[in-house]
C-alpha cells in the first residue's frame, strides 16, 4: 500500500503520536519512513533589542539531533528503515511549504502529521500547519489528533 512515509515531527506530544502511527503503518507495510523536523525561524523577534536569534535556532537544531537519535533507535528496534531529516523554514518558505517540499523530495506516498485541533480565534491567530499541508498536498495526508491514543488524553 504505502512504501515511503514522511512524518512531520517537532518533539511535541502530538507529533510523537503521529510518529507512533507512522511507525506502526511503516512496520505493517514494510515502508521506508522519514521523520522530518523543521527548524522554524521567528523573524518577528529579530529586531528586538538584545535578542539573539542564533540562541533559539541553535536550540532547535539541537532538539532535531536529539529527536534523530531517539527516533533512529525506536525505528531500528521495530525493524523500520529510514532516518530523520532536518529542514529549515524561512520568511519565504513557511513550515507547511518546507514539509511538502520534503515529502516531494523523499517521493513520499503518504504524509503523516499531528494536529492540535485548534478552533476559532486560537486557530486564526496561531494558524495550522496541518491544515495548510492538507489544502496544498498532492499526496494523501493522515492527520493524527492530539487526543488520539490511550485514554483520549489531550496534550
């Protein structure tokens, strides 16, 4: 069914649920899986006095390395091939554009993402990377809600 699965991860509880779902699917179908982590730049703070954007960027890069090690171990234990790749968003390419480009570059036939299920004003202000990916994707997208899984506890 699916042979190449890209899963967007960011270290959150919701993205870990998406990773687990993608892992189970990859294991059951023998698919290659690529977790994908995006370093997100926050240009709105670059002009603030005393703000050094490299501190946040370096921490996000380090988080990507930590996730790569953790997910590589879990994938190896489950017999799933693949490795985490890190991308970087910019003022020109937001996270959804970077994720969809990574899916195309990987030649993915499925994109798996977590979604927080925000509504109303909160969604308007924060936006939704998952929603933008679904609207722009040319491949199937599997959304895993934050409340999915054991006991339906939300993150």
